C-alpha cells in the first residue's frame, strides 16, 4: 500500500489517523483552483517526495503537530513531487520559490507569505498565518 493510499484512502499515515483534511494537487487546474482559494482562506501546500525518508518523517511529525489545531480558515494541499513534478515546477515558477522537498508553502491572497523546507517546516508557526 503506497503513501498516497495511506494518506488519502483510509486517512492515515503509517497507521495513524490524520487530523488534516488534505486536498491532493495533481494538475494545473488544481493549482489554479488552489490559488483562487487563497483569496478566501490561507492555503498550506505540503510538497512531499515518497522517495525521501526525511520527507516522510517531516510529514508524520507535521500531521502530529497540527493535531486538533486545524481550523476551517486554512486549506491543506498535498503534492507528491515525484508523481507530479510538472505541478511542483509550476508552483515554483509562479511563486518564485525554489523547489525543495519536503517543503511547506503558505499562500494568502495569491501571494506566498512564508515557506520553508525539511525539518524547518516543524518550526513554522501556522496559527500566525
């Protein structure tokens, strides 16, 4: 069973329930919709590589850290950068943010308000955005 099925099929990662209601980014249309959503809500994009142990570790720790603090004012998007490199490249181009993985990008009103990568993702203060 792959990570995507774990994440989005039974709503778990490595057997743990996820408190995050992820929306999967798979196409350029999804990117346009995500950018439009950023005018109404804070958008959080998690770029993940299923070939990277650090990415898997950060994803699990991020989901655990978020826990029940997830609010309706934030929309969470998940991007598998191996499967959808074109989508990742488009996000990097549009927002002038160098591609990294794992990476967290926060978008509000069609602008990046913060981004970080690797374990620094866990130090980001999401309620501030």
